[in-house]
C-alpha cells in the first residue's frame, strides 16, 4: 500500500508497546490496507437509537471504519467467516466488536449523554467477556480503494 511515513515519536512508542518495530503510514482517504477494520450496519444503529428512546443516533459515536446502509439490525453479525468486497478491497468478516464506555459520550462534546452500553445489553446477550457487542471486525485480505457509496458484496 502506498503512503508516506509519519514522522515523530509515535512509531517508537508504539513499537516499544508492541514489542516489535512498527512504522506508521499515512494513506490517502479510502485506501484499505491489510489489517483490521470495523464494520457497522445502519440497522444496528437504528435499533440502539430505539433502545435509548431516540428516533435517530449519529453512527459517528461508534467510530467504525466502514458504515453500511440498507441492513437489518445486527445483520452484519451473521457474516462472520465470509468474504466481502467493498470497493476494490476484499475483507474477511470476523467476530463482534466489544464496546467500551466511549460510546456513552457525545462524539462532538465528549460529554456522557446516553447509556448506550446498558441499552445494548437490555436487548442483546453480552459477549463471553461481559461486554456489549456492536458491529463486527473484518480483516483486509486484499488492499483496495473504498469510497462512499461503494457496494458491499458477500462473496461466499
């Protein structure tokens, strides 16, 4: 994947934490590099909005890499193990994302405003770790360009 090296102390600090040499790269927006991303469907966001008593909820709160439209609530959970193309990138969909307290804060003001975790756990089973599941992980197995409006196709 093409990109430019990000200078500064961050790579050294992260390398020390990871126990291996890391290089940070800045890639152009929309370029998916091999690694892990997160995926969330709009149906899931609608369902949690309903659970907290709102008509809508800004998906930015969940800080997911890829947001999909036109899905049923938690439809993405059923894709575990499947391949999906998004733009020219290829993903292998993984398991659920455990949510932390950051989702209880307004993404703009950072003020705690909604008990999103409790709302999710009122209608969903917790993960084995006890955390609220919301969205799924995916591994980029084929780098490619992803743009707003790209179709997502389940391959297998």
